[in-house]
C-alpha cells in the first residue's frame, strides 16, 4: 500500500496486464506521460470501473517501456492504454 493505493512492480508492460490480480483484468487503463496532453479536471471523466490501473513510467517513461517490451504487439502508448 502506498498512500492508500495498492501498488505492485511489473517487469514489463505485458506482465502488468497478464499478472493482474483481478479476475477479468482491469476495466480501465490510464497512463501518465511527461509530455502528455494537459487535461483540465472539469473536462475529464473516468468511466465506471471495478478495477482501474494507473501506470507511471520510469525515468525514460512509458514510451520506452512499451518499445522495449518484445511480447507487446502495440508500440504506441495510445494503443495500450484507454486514457
């Protein structure tokens, strides 16, 4: 637990999805990007979910994590995450 959130380490993006502790996986996948789009909180809504994943990349960001994951077919963050 970290600030009330359940946190876990994954060795790559594929294992984030395949080692999901919830039956049926995550309902919604949100990414954070250093050079991402700025969204005002009043313009942002999250669909109803049971299990939400918020992914924070390492020093090189999620982009590098996706590029380096040889098990992942998608090579663009927008193809992997919902938001």
